[in-house]
């Protein structure tokens, strides 16, 4: 049963892996060593594209089921982006580095808020529409940021 699931998973992910293999140079091979920055930039662009489609699909599914965007964002998107951080913290904690696991847990959320929200808002107010203000439609964001920074 486990072997069949691995085959199904491989079959479903093969087109995506092939696409990434064709578009991102493997800088761990001697031939592509000098292209590490291109690998980094292309990987970041793919992550941005996948993130856009993920948010789009969650928004469409939420709209179809009549679930507000805020609820869909808090449950599915936040949980989906926190799982890799949780796994990394779990691995590090099992290696006996508990302080590193805690700092990863808090640090990733602080980074998400300060960079994930700060950079786009900063670009909007400085470069795109100079002197403008950003209107936040979520009252819960202020409380979440205050609690997170208070915990740090």
C-alpha cells in the first residue's frame, strides 16, 4: 500500500519536477556552479508564482463555499505556510537545539510580518504612489502584531 502511494505521488509531482528541472539550473553540478544567483532568482520567482496560484485558488474555493477571505487566509494559508517552519523546528529540537527551534518559531513569524507586509506597503507608499497611505481592512492584524512583538 505504501509503495502504491509513493507511485501515485511521483506520478502527480513528475510534471512539476520536470518543469523545475528544465527552468532552474542545478548549481550543485560543476557545470552550473557559477550560476548560483540565477538559480536563487529563478527559485524565488517560482515560489512567488506558486504562492500567487495558491492564494488565488484558496480565494476561489472560499468564494465558492461562501467562506470569507479572512477565515480562509487564517486557516488554510497560515497553516500551510507554518507547516514547513514547524517541521524545521521539530527536526532542530530533536537534535537537542531547543533554543534554535524556539527562535525559528518566533523569528519566522516576525519576518513574515515585518518583511511580508512591510516591504509591499513600503513600496506602495514610497515608489508606486509616493506619500500615499495603506488602508488595512483587518482590525485583528493590529492585535496579532502586538501579541507577536510582545512575545518576542
